[in-house]
């Protein structure tokens, strides 16, 4: 297992053992955070966050994680305030950023952009979301959350609910859950199913058993974990179509009454209307606890890969 200097572009870059190692390291980070231990593991190191797309949790938790490790953060989250607005290419932006830092975190609307950045940069690159493709560090924190709250991943019934066509969070997560032998139910509106090549891949690689439905009610009935994502309207040609789909595809408190008593609901956030607001206060809703785990998990990731 070699992490130092490694790029993290896709969840496919990891073996199950490597993922378990990251989760174990994250446990240690969480314990250190709880004790308020002053970690100076990355003193003098610099993380660059290059965000070409909006973000709240991913960027803030990466920055918090780096600072908790004793390192510093540079970067941008508004391309209009950078030379990209003058026409500079992604390639030249990465060539520049890598001269200033030890590690790059990038989010970009184009699929494959993080891989391209990793090819250009001598410094490790972490993909914080490339278009509708991948979001591997979100998946690591999702697995951490599930393991923490449910004690295991294997054998759990997990319902992935929402836009599985454009949701990068769901694509990374479906792969990892199949790797960990969870039972997957894919619940999406018609036309927003998980792309067939991914379903095929995880069945072939992991012998995964998958149920697919467009009916939320039946899809979540037997779930131990309900993982929801919003319709990714920014990736639609017709935003009106996305909003229409979202209005008819949501989890209501009435639906929840018929689910398992100890089911947990997770969401990468941001959420719009896909979860009825009254659900936030129930003990089933764990998404704001999940948010917190972004810090120890990203601390573990940064600490493992930072040269
Ligand atoms: C997600 C993303 O950007 O892919 N958010 C996140 O990173 N926590 C989910 C989304 O935007 O729907």
C-alpha cells in the first residue's frame, strides 16, 4: 500500500484494503480531533484548492482538514477572479498552482479534468468532483459514516435515491458499496438511471446484486441506509425539465413511516426539495452528522498522500 504522492481521481484507484486503511486512519483523526490534540503533521505544507464549480462542504472541509493538520491553504473558488477569466487554460492554471503547493484539490465541470490535471502536475491531485463523473473523497466519507453508524457495510441494504445519471457522488458510491458487498437498490426517475456501463461493471467485478426501480416507496422500504441526491439541474440542457422531475421525486415523512425503525438517511448535500424539511429533525436523518466526518476523513486522505 503506497499512498505518498498518489493521485486520487476515481474510487476505482483503490483496493478494498486501501479504503479500509483510509477509514482506519480517519478514526484516529476523529479521536485526535475529539481530544483537541494539536496535530502538526503537515506543518509548512501547502494545499491548493482549485474550484471551478460551486462548493460549500467539499472545499471548506478540505481547508479545515489541512489546517487541523498544521498546514496552510491557498486557492480560488471564483474563476472570474482568476486569470481563467482572461482565457488561461486549465493546463496552464495547474502548471502554475503546482509550483506554489504540495498537493492540489480540484473541482471542475468537465469529466476527465482531474485526470488531466494529474497528468500535468508533479504534485498529487485529488479529484473533488469532475462533472458528472466521480467524487471519490465524498464516497470515502460516506463509507466512513455508514461504518460508523451501522457498524458494517457488508450485507446492508442501501437504497441510492435520485439522479443516478448525472450524480457523481452516486457513481463513486455505487462502485464502492458493491466492492464492500452491500445490497444495492437503485431508485431514480425514468431516464436518470445509473449508466448501464457502471451497473454492468459492478456486477461483473463484484458479483453485485442490484434492484432497480423508479418507485421510491418500494425502493426504500427494506433499506438500512437511504442515500439521497438532488436532481443535478446544472447538467441538464433544459433546467425546467430538471425542476419538474425534482418536484415529483422526493421523500416524504409519510413514506418514512413505512421504513425500518433504524434506517439512516444520508445525503452529500446540498439538498433542495428531495427530502421533506420536517424529516431533518427526525432521528433517521444523519446528513449533518455525515457532514462532520468530512473533516477526519479528508485529514486522513491529505496526510496519507501529501509528499
Ligand atoms: C455533491 C457534488 O458536488 O457532487 N456535493 C458535495 O460534494 N457534497 C452533490 C451535489 O452537488 O448534488
